[in-house]
């Protein structure tokens, strides 16, 4: 709107007056919270890419990707788009063929949309060579494993890679949750092992969590960061813990979602509270889009369960792809519609658990989701899993859709009343006893120091 005003002023006012109005508008915008947030992210990206450069980075020319599923083929395309030679491996010939077909379809769609020329698409597609024998990856400079999230499977893959890869090759896992150090222990070269956690779709999403293991060599980390930048990604170096930075905080953010539903909130109300905050999409619409069956399968493999979500999946409601999840979807539509069947299901589960439903405010929804996420971010900093608060902000803006105009969760928190956040967390901890609400020591200390400064001023 400021640009529109400037254009109108240029056409209707004298040059001097139009310039004066433009300068006034610029000064107002520069002082806005949105401007501060975007400048924060600008510098955060540059700081995050600075790692130990005491040793040089390796020049990566050929990469191997293990697994031709959704993540594997996305990672392969990300490398091919950057001009690298890619060797895509899958032990299942049919899965490999499906992966290649999906890659061709993705490039074809890009050409049809006009986002890629036919020549560029052909070059990228031809850079991806399929293989069904693991030794065919032996000469690669880097191999990224994108197999199932099963520790035993990943350890067996890394043991096999260790036996065939040349000295100096880097072995990376795309795991989103598992322990990189345990994976590295399956090899005789733990210094060459790290995590490269891409986000789906990997050829589009900008974030890469570069997971530094206990034994990962500095030059390997530096090489990974340089490679991610070459791919046009935003690399953020993180340490080893369950879920690393992004998924660990996501777990804290989503921990109360089911209880909010059982207490009386609807999926649509929760999603509306999120979009009002600034998210492009709420958590339930997002889960429907991603597919509820994926996390359901993971829970069953780990012997875990989740009310409501598991019941939806047991009924064949996997989200958009089946026309029903937390919402229902008309044929060919992606517009979520409230479903009385889901409301009845939630009500039945609440009654079985003796939960008395009540009116839930949007404020409560934010306090029980966003505040635990922020709290977990402070814990991550305390543990040294992330080097800087700005690194956490980058993870959430580029990997999980936190509103850019708010600068990331920790930047946003620093602009709020931290004392009020601590008080809310403490109150919910007293009521529920849940660890996610126990205020982090560093958050409490920062809130106290901020209060003391404001009092003295």
C-alpha cells in the first residue's frame, strides 16, 4: 500500500512534496516490527552459514542417493538442479522405476508451468542415473541415505557403505529424528558421517539441518554447509538430539493438540487461531495435506498411539488423498470442510476419557501450542543443540512455515512480555504437570532480567 501511495503521489503532487511523503513513509516502515523481523532473518542467514573454516571444504561433484521414495527423489532432484551428477539407488527395481517416473512427471509439470525450460529439465533429469546395486555408488564424493526411519535399517546401510566407499567420501543421513552418533557407530569412519535433514519436497524447501555428530570432522561440516548453499538452500548446523531442532520443537508445539480437541476446540477453530496468528495453514489442515497415514505407520512401528488421529486412520481417513481426514474434501477439491463425523468421534473419545468439554479461546490455543514450542527452543539453546537463537528462527521460518514477518519464534518471543509467557507456562504446568510447560531456566532468567531493566528504567 505504501508503494501505491508513492505512485499516486508521484502523479498528483509536486516532485518535492512526493519525495517528502515517500521519505516519511519509508521512515515509518523501517521502524515497523515487520522490518525488524525481516532484517533479523537477513543477517541470521549469513551468520548461520559461517562455520569453522580452519580446514578446507571438499569439492563435491558426484553424489549418491539411497532410496527412490518421496524424500530420496526430491533430494536427487535438488542435487541435479544444481548441476551435480546423481546416482539414485534403490534395491527394489519397481520402487526405482516409480521414482524415476515421478521425477520425470515433476520436471514435466515444471516445464508446463513455465518455471523450467525443456532443455534445463532434460539436463537435470539426465543427470540422475538409476542403480539397483549398491557398489555402483562406490566412487561418489557424498552419499545421502533416505531410507525408512528405522535405526537398524540405517545402520545396516551405513555399514554396507563403509565397506565400499572410497576414503574421504562423506556419508550422510536424511533422518529427521534418529541419533546420528548411533548411525555413525556402524562405520569405521564416524568423522565422515553427519546428518543432512532435507524438508519435503526437498527440491523446493530451502532449509537443510546439517547435523553435526560427536565425531564429525570440521571439514565435513564445512563441506556440507557449502554444498547446501550451492543447492540454494539455507543450511543450519545443529547438534544431536531426538528430532534435532525443528522436529523437537514441533513435538512440543503439537503435544496439546489432541487435548485441545477433547476439551472442546474443533480442528477448524485451532487452525483458524493459527492462521490468525500468521501461519499460512493450521496444524490439522497441514496433517491432512501431508497424509495422516505416514505418522500413524511410524507410531505403530514404535508401539505408540494417539487418540483421534489413530481412530481417523483406522477408519481409512488419511487426509486429502482419501477425501477425508480431520476435515472432509469434495471430489477434486483441497478445501477443508468441517465434518460432523469427526466432531462425533472427538465427543465420543472425550466422554470415554471423562473429559468435560468447555469453551476454548483462541488465546488458550496459542498459549498451549506456541509457548511450549518457544520454551523448547530455549532448552535447545541451553543444551548447545543450536548455536544461536537466530539459527532456530531460520529453521522454523524456512522449514515449518513460521510467519516471516514475525522473524521466527524466538525473535517473536523477545518482542513479547516474557514474564507473561513464563507465567502462562507455569500456570499450565501447575494444572497439567506436563514437562513441556516447565519453564526453561534461561527463559525464566531472561524474563527476570528484562523485567529488572524495565523497572530500573
